C-alpha cells in the first residue's frame, strides 16, 4: 500500500497451525497467531486512513485458520467469539478442524478465485519438521502469484534423531529432503566434529530447492527455557522486495533472531573446498548463531565492500541495482540499504558509478535507486583485486 492512490489491497492470510488463540504467559495471557493477524490488519487499516477525510483505504483480508486438535479448535472459536469476531466466522474468517495438508489445496483455490486476491501470506508454524511437505510449499508458490510463506523448521529436533535408516529415509523422502542429504557420506560426516554444520547446510539448500522459491531467508530462533532447541524461521517467496523486507524485520528484532552464516556473501550448500577442516582456512559458519547486532552489521558492510566490487566488475556494461540484489539475495543477510552503504566508498572515489535512468550519477551510495545502473570504472583499481 506504499502507493497512496491504491484504494484497496486484497489479501489472504493463512495460519496452518492456529492453536487455541490465547496462551498462558506466566502472570498474563498472550494472543496466539490468529488474534495477532486479525489485530495487525485492524491497526494497518487505522494507519492507512489516519488524517484522511474523504476516500478510505482498506486491506481487504480473508482469514483461514486451520487447527487439527479438536480441543484447540473449540477453544479458538471461543476466543474469537469473546474478542468480538464471532459474527465474521464463516464470512471473512474461515475455520478448519483439519490437518493443514488436507485443506491446503482448497484454501489456495479460494485465494486464487478472489479477484485481485493473488497476494497471500501462509504462516506454517509446524511443531517439528515433518508436518509440511515441501511439495505443498512449491504448489502454493506456483499457484498464487503473490504468495509468501513463513515456515518454522525444528532443525535441532531433526538433527538429534537423524539416522541413516529406513525410518528417516521415509520421513525425509516424504517431506522432500532425502535427495539433498549425503547419505553415502553420512557415517563419515558423523565422525567429524562439525557434522551438524555440514548437514544443516544440506538441509537448508534442500528446503530452498525443494520449495521452488526464488528467494529464501533462513535464520535461527532460540526459544527461552532451560533446554531450548533452536529452530529455523524460513521465509520463502518469489518476490525480491518481500525477501528484503523480511531481512529488515530480522535486523529490527535482532534480539530474537540469529544468523549463523558468514557476514557478507555466503553459500548455503556445503562445499568441501570451503571447509576449514579441509582448507585450513576460516570458512563456513552454521555454528552458534550470531545476533543481528551492530557487530554483525559492521562486519557485513566491511565484507560486502570487499566482495561486491569483484562481482560488479564482471558486468562490464553495468548492471541494474535491482538485478544485482536479486542475484545475491539468497547469499547474504544484508538488506538493500546495507548493500548501498557498502558501496558508498566506491561511489565517492568513482571506482563505481551509479547512473540514473535520466543519465545522471549518484553522489552517495546510500542514494542508489533500484533502477540505477551500477557501472565499474574502465580502469580497474589495484585496490579492488
């Protein structure tokens, strides 16, 4: 809704594991995800119309809440009624007492049938790692032009029990990850001290490829508790803007999220020639997650300022900034703003130019626009290579 002339946004919000809607949070209670979704849209509608006297703008939302457990489902209905949403059940709030996999195709069809309703956000907060098949995720992203998926994946749980036996082959085969795990080298990997990091890279790469998404962010969340198991919060979409906004959310809430790959550019899949146990050099991360704090921010800017000029010089005729960002989106924790900051020095020293569509040039890296052409200087600097 950034375009203020856009009067209405049709949106479908899907909670595949809705729960009971209200939780005991110690001395208080806390809203579950269905209530958070409803109230967030209400707040958005208020903000969109603040100080508007005439034409009202609207996020026209249809909600689909799916909960398999009967007691949770009944309590969710009770909470929705108590919160004043009872009359909307069956209209714009649709409830399902089913497993998400069983009703997903019906929900996708309803979202696709809404005129102008191809924008949809699926919150798939599964308990472990095997309630969602990645073929289902691929179908969502293929069927709905503007779909985004937020998927939780309890990687610590999977790694705690992962074994090279038929039981786990069947599980990973069903969810779509079997072919991405190096089962032939599994025994050798288990003997290495860093086997968890290597397997995690294989799983991360598998999620990305099996989902069919163009863009993915994959960051850690470690819940509070005596023996917390970390899980991945995975964002999947086919739109770069969605990817960039999701990264910005992680940076904004850096106390809750962790990133375990290198600052700057990284490779998701495992590559032996980058393994420090093979090369003797510092390489792959995927160890303890680092917070999205100032230290990671500074390291990202420094590393990108070393890495990006090399990439840009491969484009002798220049590259649109948006194309550059799309090419590295799955290889960095950085937002577009962080990338712009990393290029600032080279813009100032004219090692790199940012040419506007009108033929001008940007004076600062931070002022680069998405359609600017990033052009390397004809004379390559000895400081870049």
